[in-house]
């Protein structure tokens, strides 16, 4: 059985400073600087006035003039989400994170530890937050049972379980209390057929079909399944086939993430909020990471550069090196180019290692240092030869027109750069 853990409006709650800040207020995450002016997450009060995630800023303000924009906080979202994923993995669960606030787990590997699926789900609840609610199972007539509405501003995890990832997602989104909803056996498919077509928007493979299916008058997953796989394949191609599979209760297996060791260094910027001063702060962070004992001589393959902004919110940029590095100058050079993308002056700067490379970077650095030394000696020798014998003493041949009948045009001599 697959379990879905969903935190409603995860990014907006963190950006607004808590779940209570959303109560009765029309809030939305402001568009990032320098990108298309489209909103991030929106609160329930804003949705009631027709504002939706991804809507253009001008249209949103026309529908809701009292809409309040809050700056995005990707740094806080990443830290909070990593903490929740670590809490879920602490019970022994293999976790597949779909996006911040949405993750999937499988109960099979944990059944030998906890005994039953219900006990596994209870352990997950204890890991992400205290909850004393019982597990409600859908069978027969109980499928349409009403549940109590959550208290305003509630940010506890909504948990749903089912035979596939898509069924578990549908169950988690249907939950309106802190009691997990479990879809069991053949009843899961019947229950799934009555769910709205908007569930396809949570999968990257099918989200682009929503607008077209809505125009065709398709409202539920059951109506989508009755259209037939061949008709959907003819109209939408591979995405249509995958949407039909989801509506029929089929899905791909989970792909849990590999447990990765994470190292992070943070430093307050102070007055060095831009220019060369912040580059020196970045150099200090690189030195601290490379000097840590738990690096154990390994190279760096992927890092995350983040910043807390003076104006509020945060900024982060993921950097994957073309090859594993352990050379301080090369790492600093690659990261300093990303500092140009800072949307505003920074209050603090952070550098975290996402993935390590093999411990072979030190030998590579020695070899590259040897090449640099030989190149410097060669340039010095060229300068000495020109000083003694003139400017034409050191030349190199450049092949200009190898097919020419005139020998002088095939190869041209040019001064060797010193």
C-alpha cells in the first residue's frame, strides 16, 4: 500500500509566517523578480474570489483588489521540507518527494516493523506531528461518509493511502480532517471514478491536458475512463494514455530518493550585501565546506547557494558542476557567476552540498597545477627567445587552406603567443 503525505499550501504558510496568518486574508506568493508575473500559492480567501495559482498578477488584482503579496521564501521552504522528509525517513520509510508539501511512501517494507498498515500510518503521523485521530477505511457504503471540516489555518498533514500513488493522492486531497483516509481493494477504483479531473494537475505528465479536457466537458475521472484509451491516445498521444491509466487505477511504481549526506555552512553578510565583498563571503563558505572533516576528501558534485534577503524572503540556486570539484578557486568562480542572479541585497549567505563526487579531486588538482606550471615555463621561454633572436624567432604554423594549389596559402606562420 502507498501512502501520500500532503501539507496544504506549504510554501504560502512558511512565507506568511504561520498558518494563522492565512485565516480570513487574501494572500498570494509574489512572482519572482525578473520572471513572468504569475502568482505562486494562494490562500483560501483569495481562491474564494477567483484567484488561482499561476494566474497573471494583473488579472489576480482585478479579481481581488485587496490581494496581499508576500515574498517567496525558498530557503525556509527547503529547510522545513528537508526536516519533514528526515522525520519520515527516521521511521525507516523509503520516501519519494514529489514537491515541497507532497511526498509518497510505501508501507510494505515497514510492515515487519510495525505489524499492520494502520500502525505504519500512525507512526508516520507521529513523525510529522502529534495526532490522536483514528484511521478511516473506505469500504462499501462508507465511501461517501462525511468528515468534519478542519479548523481555520490548520497546517497538519493530510494523509491518504491506496493501492497506487494516484489513489493515495486522491485520498489525501479528499481528507478534510486529521484522520487518514485509506482506500481499500476494489472499492478504491469505484471511489476514484467520482473524483474531479483536476487531480491530473498534480502530475507533470498530465497537467497540460486539464484545459482541453475541461473544454470537452469531462468533469470526473470516471468520465475520462469511459472515453477509452484509444480515443485519448489519438487526441493527446502518450499523455492521454497515461491519463487513462491513472483514471483506471494504474500507476508507475514509487522511486524513493537515495539517502544523501547534507553539509551546510551559513554566514551573516552584514555590510557586504553586494559586489566584491559578498564574493569574499562566498569564498569563506567554500573554504569552510572544504575544510570540514566529514567531507572525508570527497569532491563536490552539486551544491545549493542560498540567501536571506534584507527585503524579506529568500533566494536559492542549485548548481551542478560539470565535473566533481575540490579546488577552491574553481568552485568559487562557478558560484560567483550565480551571485549575479541575486534579486536584492542579502542579509546572510548559505552554501549546502547536495551530492558528493568520488574522492579523486585532490590528484586532479595536482595534475592541473603541473600543467599550469609547464605552460608558464613555456611562455617564459618564448619571451626569452624573442628577446634574443627577435619577434620572428618563435612562430607556429596555422593550416589556412589545405586544398589550395599554392603551397604558401596552405600553411601560414603566425607568432606564437607568449
